[in-house]
C-alpha cells in the first residue's frame, strides 16, 4: 500500500476567483475543459490538483486525496477509527475510483485508486 498523497483540491465558494488568484500568483495553469466543469490545476511540480465549488453553506477547505490499494477496506478502517463515509466509492469518467470520508474531527479527505494503465 502506498498511502501517498496523490492529489489536492480547494473547495471554494467562489472557484473562479480562487482559480484566478492562485493561477496568477503562482503561474499555475488552470483549465475547466472537462465534462464536470472541474478546474484542473497544473502546478509545474510533482503534485497537481484542482478547484471545486464548495457545497452551499460549506466553508472553504483543502482536501487531500490519498492513494490506497483498496478503497472499501480503507473506508471500513476509517469508520472503525471514528471517521465516517460522506461519499461511497465511485468510478470517475477517467476510470479512477474515489471516495470521500471524514476524520473524527470532521475534516474531509479523499481516497483514490488510479485506473489500470
């Protein structure tokens, strides 16, 4: 199991402003050219991310996505440790699989398995 942080995303109440700010400040490349309107961010480094609209009433946040061998097992372990599942496992259009959970303090994080190459 790698358990490596493989992606990050900003949850923003104003994703256009966030994208313009970070893109300009750090010269990151931001693109919304996908079917979901998700803003992908290419940082020029080893870890890219994205910007997603925060749900109504939600606070601004940063989510980390951790690569795991088995999402179901990891979600079960998270629940055993006092966490909870907020979005069960699902396959994304690009073939990656992901889920979202909360830690015992209410901080959200993602779990991912990359699609087979």
